[in-house]
């Protein structure tokens, strides 16, 4: 397969810095943008900005909304956006020449596949020929559902119908019978589950195909990696601080995210619960970056099985070429 459009998140308007922060200091590494959305998986981006962790590392980050993947991809390739929160759905684009580098993992377990309680779908094998609602074609929920379907011999490109909807309209699509299955980010997925009207077919936090592996990676602009590796390293250090802080303070993080309207829910207890499931303690520091590379190898192999990457791909070389130890590279410059 040669092309697969991808996008990591659904974007919404944002604030750049935490209210009350008046002295952001100097920024020796420059000024860049990072896109983010209202899903809980994007919490480290928001927290790093709200808590001033990017500022502490000497890099000015402006959080922005991005309505289309094409616009976001162009900004990333141009180096205007420095880092993107994405998943293995980026891999086909990188294979096809997208100038993006994998620099680390972020957390685990933020996507679920659900069906109505009265649905005849009781196992992954029942997905053949069904219609699945996703936030966008080529996005992470679609990639997760594709890997899940492929694990039982279903060809996701030909034996499943994919229909894109805004996250807040997927529930309506299922209720109207327009689709059979919903593949969703949190908090949308768990909010739907908590209504008691839906069954979880796959929860990637505990499903054998996904458990213990990064569901969200960090990808950096290849242009900035080459021209200003110190800036990318600074941004990643800011992320690591955010990841460590969320892991140690999930309730406080949830309250901050809700009060600053950084997540698509006002349920602090729900956000606290979700953040506690994402294993942030596994994804901070250089060791976590190396672990992300191992997870990337695993998912690249899964994508070769379902035709999203070539079956004869040298996966080890592909990941070696894609991954950059940005701390080591920055130290040399």
C-alpha cells in the first residue's frame, strides 16, 4: 500500500500559557507550535504548557488548533510545528516519505472499540463486513481497529467499511444504525461505556494485542531534528516533566485540565480515572524512549500483516531509520 492519510488528534481552540504566568523568560531554542486536541491522550501537551515545563527548558511553545491533517503535516514538515502526538498510524506516511522522526513514547491505553449491548457482534471475528465509525480515515482509532480485525484474519481495507464522523457525532451514528461499531478516543470512549448501553469489544489498555505498549508516540519534524536538535530535545524534556507530573498527580492534573477546558468533558473524576490507567510512570526519560522504539517495531510488524505497510518490509531497518535518540543527537551539536 502506498498511501494512507493519517492524523493523530481532533483539534480544538486552545490557550497558550497557564493563566497567571507572567515571566516566561528567554527562549534560546526558539519558538514553535504544537497542535493538540480535547482527548485525554493529549494531556501531556496541555500540562507541559500549563505548568510551564516547556518554558523551563528554554523553548517557547504555542498550542494551536489544526483543522486538517494536510495543514498539520505541512506545518510539521516545514518545521513550524516541532512535535506531534501521534501513533503507529504515522508509519505508512513515513514509509511514503513524510519527513517525520519518532522520538519517544507518551503513554498507554486511550482507545476503545464498542458496540451496543444488543449487537450481534460478540468477538473480533464478527467485524467482517461491518461498518465502523471513526474520527477520521487513517486516524489512530481506525488503525487500532484495523490491527484488531487483522489479528483474526479480516482484511481491514476490503472487508470493513469505515465511516468518519466528529467524535461527538459517533454515538448518534451508532444509535441511528448508520454504523455497527464505534472506535473512539477517551474521554469519548469511556463516557459512552459508562452509559451502560454499550459493550467494550477492545480496550487497548488490557487487550493482549496492545497492553503494555505505547498507544501514543511523539513524532518530531525531521527538518527541526536536523537543523535544531537542541530544540527538539528541549521539547521532549518538557514532555517528560509533564508525563512524570501527571503520573504523580493524576487528580490535580485532571482538575487543571478540566478547569482550563483542555479535555472534552467536565467530569474531573472520569479524567482522573483515565489518567491513572495510562501508565505514565513507564514513559518518562531516556529508557522510555528506547522502549518506544521496541513498541514501534511491534506495531510496524502488525501493519505489515494487514497491508498498511509492505509485507516484505525490513521492519528493523524501517524503525532504525525512523527513530532518533534526540538527546544523544543534541549532545553532539
